[in-house]
């Protein structure tokens, strides 16, 4: 039996693009070995019309609102790859306060 985890991501730069590629490339193996399907439900970016080097999976919502991702009741896991300190911290705290698990690649 496969369990689906709804994922929201904050940021889609170099690191975020790499996360999307890795999730896409490894999806079948993760599902087969762990019984988990990671569904990238939404990604928050600064500029909706900026050129992207990665193609988002079908059905992934692109938004310019961190709040739309962090407060989405369906999203269970938030991946933060924004790279700032203050804004990222606020988003992480908000996600945790919403009861979501958080993964961050923020070195700041």
C-alpha cells in the first residue's frame, strides 16, 4: 500500500530545481522501496514569469505566495530552499505552527 505525502516547496532556484529533478527521477524507487509517493503539490517563487531550468510535475501549482503553500491544509511537508534568513525563518516557523514537517537546505 502506498501512502501519498503532499509536499510544498519554497523557492525554485538552483537548489530547488535540483530537488525537483531528484524527486522526479527517484519517485518510482521511493515508492517501490518505501511505499511513499511524494506529490509536489505547490511551489512558491518570487517571480511567476521568470525562466525556469526545470519542468514541474503535472499538477504542481506555481504561486508567488509563501502563505498559500505554508497554510495549505493538504500540504504535509514543506521543503525550504529559498536561501534568505528572515523570510525563510518566518515561513519555517509558520509551517511548523501549522503542524507541517519541514526540511530546509538553508545554510544561513
